[in-house]
C-alpha cells in the first residue's frame, strides 16, 4: 500500500476475548504485527523480520512468542496475514450501511415536507391569477433545486461509503485455508511415528512447526530415515543415546551426517595403554579397594 494508515479499527472487547491466553510479551508483539500489516500489507514469513517488528530478539521470538501467536495469523503465498482484520472489515461495512440508510431517511423526510408545502401553497386562493402562477413557478423551481441538492448529497454519501468499504476490502486478507492446520498435524504425526525415541511430544510439535519454516517435510523425513538406519533399536539398552526429537529438530538434525551422530557410534571399552600398565593396574590390591 502506498499511503501510510494513521488509524486502525480495534474493538477492545472482541480483542481481549480472543487473546485472553496470551502473555504480556505476546500481546505487545501481536499488536505490533497487526499495525504493520494494516500499514503495509502481508508480511514475509521470515522469523528475523518478524522479530524486529515485534521489537524482540530472534531467540525470544522463536521460543516464547511465535509458538502461541501463530494461530492468530495464516500463511498464504509465503506471506503472513492477520485474521482479526476480517472482523474489523465487517463492522466497518455495517457502520457504513447504517450511515447510508440514515442519510436516505433524512432525504425522504425533507422531500415529503417540501412536497407538502408546495401543495399547500398551490391550493390557496389568490386574487391575482398571474401572481399566483408566478409564485407557483418560483416555489417549484426552488423545490426542484432542493431535491437536486438532496439527491447529490445522497450520491456523495453513498460514494464515500462505497469508497471506504473498498479501501477496507483491499486491506483485509482473504480467508485462510482451512486445511492448513490439518496439514501441519498430519506432517507432525508422520514424523512422530517414524522417530525412534518418542519423548517430549509437545516440545517436539513446536520444534517441528519451526523446522518446517526452514525445510520441507520431505527433507526432514529423508534426513530422519538416514539417521534411523544407523541409530540403535529403540528397545535396546543404547536407545538412551538417541537424541530427543525436539533437540534433533531444533539443531537441524536432518542436515547432519548420520555417521557423525553420537548415537551411531558403537560403545568401545577403554583400551589398555601399550607398553605400560594402566593407572589402576599399578595400585596394589588392598581389602576394600
């Protein structure tokens, strides 16, 4: 948008009802993002850019703000738009409609009063027929001018209302895809089913959502399959060396070399020092030692 908006509609009751679960930090970031979208349109889906707009650092944004805030926005063409502005548009349209109806009623009242006065004046008896005809023509001309002025005012009001509604429609994002959240849930279920160490599911879900902003589902699953091939079995005594799913996702594990994973390295017993005894071999055997 070329012009900078100097105001933004915000109905406080609806806003507080929708965002009751947010923390103070998340409230501030949410309002800042709303104002940025209202002024400039949809924002790029870039964590660093969004963190700057929210006036916070990238780590705080990714760990404390965005996981709970993302439900208030939707992603379309790799851009973020705001859901609440749709409700603001509906209320603005309702206000414009009521104003237009009020203007139309005022016009009808003025027109009926003007017609009543004209009929009353034309029915009065006059001694001079020419004078009566002259006054009637003058009143008819005045009434016609008043009607034209009232019609012009009504057209101007309707035009302004339509212009206001059109500007709001251009600022309000379209409805989000309803299947986006279901798609995210299905992708996480696929990852969770394939990961050999199932611990910390809620943390893993948030980490998977953040990981999907950096890689596709296919890339994550392909990297996981390479690691699963070298990791120990989930039921073995070495399953503890498999990283937690949230840690693996946050560290970008799908990009790592599976052979370099700590879980893939076989446990090796300590080797004796060649040429001289190990330190404990030099200690005499004493009772209790």
